[in-house]
C-alpha cells in the first residue's frame, strides 16, 4: 500500500501545508552588487566578517541569519523543535559549529548545493508529520572557503573556464511553522542521484542538469500537473549553460518550460560581474529563495513556484581519482497564501 | 534522450548535448593576451638584467638578481591580491614565467596561515609548485643521464 501522503514515486504532499513564517539573508560584497543586491537583508563587505578566518566568517553569517529568522518569527530558540542545516565545508563544520551555539536539537544535512531545498522538504515533512511545531532551516557557503577546499588557493593566478561558476558568499535561514502567515510549502519531490558521466569538476551545471530535469519531470508526472500550473520553475545553481541543458532535457521528456524557467545562479550575478556561468553554492539557492523569490510571493507577484536545489555530489578526492560528478535535485512547491 | 534507453547510450547522447551548449574559450584572444603579458614580464626581466649589469654585476649574477626581483614583485602583488586579477586576464602569460611560480608559492602560504605555521603553511607551501619541482627535477635527472651516456 502506498504511503498516505505520497503522490506517485517521489513526491509527498502536505495535508496542512507548513508556513514559511520568517526568513533572513546575508550576502557578501559581490552578491550585494548583483541585480538582486537590494533584496538581501544585509551585505557584508569584509569577506572575513571581522573574524580571523574565512571559515569563522561564514559561520558568523550563518549564526546571524538563524538568530534573525527566529526573532522575526517572534520565537525563542527553545521554541524551535529541530534545526536542519548544512553547508559545503568538510564535515559541514559551518552548520555543526553554529548548532553548537544555538542549543536547538540539530540534524546536520549534506546535499551539496541542494541543501536549502533538502532542508525545507524535510522540515515540512517533520511539521506535517506531527513531529514538530517549528523548524529552523539554514545553509551557508563562502567563495573563499569553497574555492580553497575544492579548487585552488584564492590568490592563485588561474584563468577560469567560461563554464565555471562562482560560489556565492552568504547565508540564508527560514523558520517553518505549523501555523502562521506567509507562503506555504504544499509538496516536496525528493530527487534521485543521477550521473550521466560528466567528469569536469568545473562544469557543475552540466553534471546537475539531468538531475534537475529528472526531478521536474517526475514532479509533474507524480502530481499530474502541467507546467502551466506554475508561474515559475527555478533551479538552484545550474548556471547559464546548465539551465540551457535542463531546458533541452525537459523538451525531450515532453515538457516545454522555456517561458517559465529560471536559475538562481543566473539571477544573482549580472554578466558584467565576471562570474562566468553564474553563481553556485548552498547560499545561491538559499539567499535567492529566502530573499527575492519569497518577497515576490509575499507581494503577490508570484503565485506559485516549483523551486529546486541542485547539488553536485563531488569531493576533491573523487575528482582526483577520476570519478564522474553525480548530481541531485530536490524540489518544493511554494505557494502564496 | 529517452529515459528507457540504456545508461551508456544516454551518457553518449548527453555528452553530445553538453558539447553543443558548452561555450568555446576565445582561443585567439587568450593566446594574444598571454603573448603580450608574458612578453611584458620578459621585457621587465631584460630591463632588470640591463639595470643590474649597468651597476656592475656580471651577466649571470645580473640574471639571478633580476629573477629575485621578479619573484619579489610577484609575491608582493599576490599578497596585495592583484596577481590573481592579472592572471585572470593573462592566463598562461602570467603562469609560465618565474612570477607564476612565485605566485603559486605565496598563494598557499597565505591561504593556510589559519592552520598554523608548521602544519598549515609549512606542509602546504608546495601544494601547487610541488609537482612542478618534482617533475622538473626528474626531467633534469633524466636529461643529465642521457648527456652522460651519449655526449
């Protein structure tokens, strides 16, 4: 017998759609200069954010957005049942160390850059399952901490390929609640890990596009909806070329979403900012969703969208050993209420 | 691409799709920039050699002094956060000359300062330059061996 709140193969629906009651975002200087700069709560000019290392700076951003989101929801940390968070650093130290200071029961997540949507999907399940009243979700990434872990030292003089992306510096957090006012999460589609053999660690858009297309098509099939049902499909960080690949893959699956498809990585930087294919990182989908997208929903300009976090599940070790890059995409449906 | 096809065929078709979408690097432009900037660095080197020779150093020592000066300048520019901006423009033009080597030593040194002097800077100083040294030394050794037997 299929589960009571499951639609089709990979989609769950929420009987009482959890409410996104509060959000908070912080970004770095480059993101602040981008086209969405005005939609973020705070722009931090100093990459260290007053700390001794970049890692500590990233952590401070994450802690700050979490505290802001909780206080905007008029809650105290002790009112939060679970904290779901993750980041890109080895052993997710940003999330772990932030949780150490917050004192909220913590579930650490790693979905690479898909973590924001992974955490929203799981948080909504916890709430609608009756296991939580309030869940705090959050992610962070930092260009300098990610570059040094995955690629080169930051001051190393290298010319990046045109399809490379720029890890977004920033942090985003959201409070999901069983009741309250704000946009709601009605469905979540959990993605499968998909690998079509792309091995270039610089081209994560190409590695993730098949996963994004698979989750989008699966969601539409599971819910028996047409693409027109949504105002927008928005992926996390496919970048310019990954977005194009996802569009082509969707067309092959029989769906034309070209008029209603965007990508947070494409939206966050303008072409003049020399970010090449666009932004990436946990914070990319995090800050664009918790900033611009949810503001549009609250203002009524966007009624319903299917957002996807897209993750490239590589590690520096797997790349060195010549493995290909598996991708994953988790999606949630967010509606204005 | 149909989902019911074998994965290997899907992979092949997807590779074609990716190759069609992926942007081509502006090869002519990159080569030109590399040529100009690399040449400019060489020109500065020649200027420095002439300068040191003019102050009375013999040619080999003037060359060494010029190299040291270039290494110092590259290290300084790396520390100021300028060298990676030059490299973004110049590509191979700023990687190949001696200044690129200096950059590849100073960048990790700065990067891993947070992990301490010994296990941070000390252990990681050669992460980029290390392979160059290893294979440079191996090649020199092989060349010397050939020279010894076949001269």
